[in-house]
C-alpha cells in the first residue's frame, strides 16, 4: 500500500465527514462506501502510473456518474449535444 494514497484517502474522508452536504450533492448516503472504494482504486492507478495519487476533476466526475448508476460515455455524449445559452439549453440536432 502507498502512504500517499492513504493520506489522500484520509483527507477525502475527513473532508466529507465534516461536509456531509457536499457528499450528498455527489452521491447518495447509501453509496458512500462505494464512492470511497472507487476513489481509492483510481488513486492507486494514478500512483502506479507515477502520477500524483489525487484524482483529477474528470476522474472524480466519472466516479460520481458511475456510482449514481449512469454510463459516463453516454452521459458525456448527451451533454455535448446541448449548448447552454442565456435562454436555456438548446440542441442543434
């Protein structure tokens, strides 16, 4: 095990324990342990590639999408179809 990953995970868990509303904005309460497990898994992948253990924003967003039961590739394609304007979302399809 990596000390860097352990420190990162302790900081993540501490942050979300102190800021429960921020956690609930990302994942349901009953998916909290799955969320942490996927973050740990990605942090190890990053560390093993010689990168920082901390996750990038896209990595964290993908984990949130997966934990919430959606397909991140399909979700991104759907979001790319719509454009946000001052009048709301529009689709050029």
